[in-house]
């Protein structure tokens, strides 16, 4: 559906495609020597748990796609908030960050900090290069404003903790805790939108290059919409694709015992999907508002806007109640759209991109070189319409099932709770190996809904090749070593 959607969009060039050639303020002397005179601004919108099937309800996102480039095979390193967000910030796979879950010894803010992940991110890179940088919204699971922690690299900081309900929450705003209540104006996505617009305007007025990350809690459970959207989309129901309510053939043990969805299950799925559609309306309006701000501030022609999600969400697919954490495309294959100077309008990229690629992409836009231990590669050659040598598969690494009751993503068994697994996903297939010895292989061309696990039909030499690729990739470190692994 995503490929069809992008192909139908208008091919319209982003207004002001040529970057402003005005020299910007020189970087501090500590900046890397690769800094160039003209550097693009970055507006990075990261949403929470948004799946591909919500994009059709977001007209400003569709407009962004029409005026920019979309990725059909963009994969997250784990379909779970904390490890995915850690990979985005650091440009590294979970086996190199040490963050695999949301809590405990292998995940969460405490582990993220203990292993030093916050000390080297795209924010520290761009800040060192003379950028103004703003972080707004959800940071890392287990982070709370009361800690008074402001992560390195951010010149402006407004981060929340357990703010999923969108009302009655705290933000740590540059060292001061501010409480927001239950008035319509306190709705968190709208608050973040206003803060981001203010930051863009002040940065443009100061003549400084900037990066702002707007990290929304929407549309994460409990799927709270803005009050003005609470009664919209009354007739919307969850998509009934071929995999809805159906287990794959030769399902792995963690999935094989699931009972069919009940009438009550389906009613709740429809209700939740409708709430998710309502919740993303504020996100979509925010994207429109931020792009309007860029135009008014006179910096649209030298700003790249990037939209993506930390993971997807299944809602009835493969017979599962709403959840994530599986290696199915519903969970790991999410939207990635970028528009701005030098980016081909109306284009679609089909090679495997991954969230580890965002840090080196932002670094290239700023004219800096990522550290050698970053696993990802810049997407800019692909966004410019070039055909660079590229990876053939993306890596997914998952520890599970979650057991901590404080984990906002702890799921009941019927919502999908796979054990540990490692997987590789290419445009043509998905292959997974579980900690209990089970394996999966889906032919994504012949079986795009992933309804037939055909791993038992593969010849031994093919299985050996897949296993070797998975193991080599799950042990790589740094772009050079990780790019050297071939399918």
C-alpha cells in the first residue's frame, strides 16, 4: 500500500529548493575539520509507535512525501522504543549500544547512561559543529524530569517522562521543571509544536544553523487525541488485510498457540485504531505548522525535514492483539520521509535503510564526519538520487519477552511477546532465528503479508548462508565492518 501511495502523490518541488549560500557563523575551533561553509538545518520529527497504515490519514505527511523522498524498506533495529531510539541517537546497532529493552540491566535510561550512549550522538556532533540544537518531547524510557538531567549536545531541552496521556505531565525545560495540566492548550503534541516553531524562528533570527528533534508521545498507548479530534473518524476501522486474524503457516512456537481473535478483540482493535487515527491528527498539523514556520522564517530552502517512527504496531495482523516487538513488517518496517534542498521530489527508495543511518545523515547535512564506531551510513546519496554501493539487508536484534510491570510496552501474551531473536530483513525476504531454536523465513515478494513461513523448504546451503550473514552482522562494529557483511 505504501508503494502505491507514494507513486500516486504529486511530484512537486519543495519551495525554495536551492540552499541559501549566505555564509553562516564559523564553528568553534574544536569542531571537526570537515565542517563546510553552507550547512543545512534539520527538523527531525520522531513519533511513537506509528505504523505504515496511519500515513493515509496524515495529509501533511503525504505532502512531505510528494515533495521529498520516501523509503519503502526502512527498518528499525528493534521494534521497541528504547533500543530503537538509542540506535537513532547513536547510529549503532543494539549489540554495540548494549540497549535491548526498556528497563533492567539491558535497557532503559539507566543502562543507556551507564554505557555512555548519551555522550556521543548526532546532537553532540552538530553542537560541536556550531549548531543550535533542541530536544523536545520523549527521550529514553526511564528518563524523568525530576532527574534534572540534560543530555550532552542539546542547547535547548524540554523533555518529559511518563507523559503518554498527553495531559497532566511535567517537562524539564532547560533545568526547570514545568507542570502542564488538563486544559486543551496543555495537549502535549501541541505544546511541542509551539516550542519547535519558537526555536526555529529564534534560530533563523540569530542566523545560526539548527537541528530540532520533536519527539512526540503520540500515537502511543493510550492513544490520546487532541480534544478537537476526539469525535472525528467515527466510521474508521482497523485495516482487514490478508493477515488480519490469521496465523502464518508453520508458525514458530511463541505464536503457534495463539487462539483466534474474538468478537470483543476485534471491537477493541477497531476502537484503538480509530483512536490512533485521531491521535496522529495533531502530529500531522504540527508538521504543517513547522513547515509554515520555516517559510515565514526564510529558511525553508536550506532546511531538511525528516519524518519517521521508532517502531510500528500490529493490530490484528497474524492473529495478534495490538502490540509490537515481532519481526513482522507491521512492527519493524516504518515510514521514513525526507524533503529539502538537494533531495529528489516524489522519489521512492527501495534499498534497505535503517535507523542507524539517521545520525550519519544528519552529520553529512552539517558537514561533519561521524565517529568511526558508528555502524550506519549517510542516506544523503540515496536522497540525492544516486546509486551508491549499499547494504543488502538490515539487522534486527530483540530481547524478550519483557517482564517489568513498569515497562509501558509490557504486553500480554496474546498481544505478541516473542522470546529473544535476531533477524535480517531485505526487500525480498525476512529471516529470523529465535533463542529457543525456532526459525522463520518469509518471501516478501511472493508473500508480502508474511503468511507462510517457508524456512523448512530452504536447502541447507541457503540456511547456512543466512545464518552466517546474521551472525556476521550481529557482531559487526563500525560502518566499514558492517557494510562489508553481504547477504
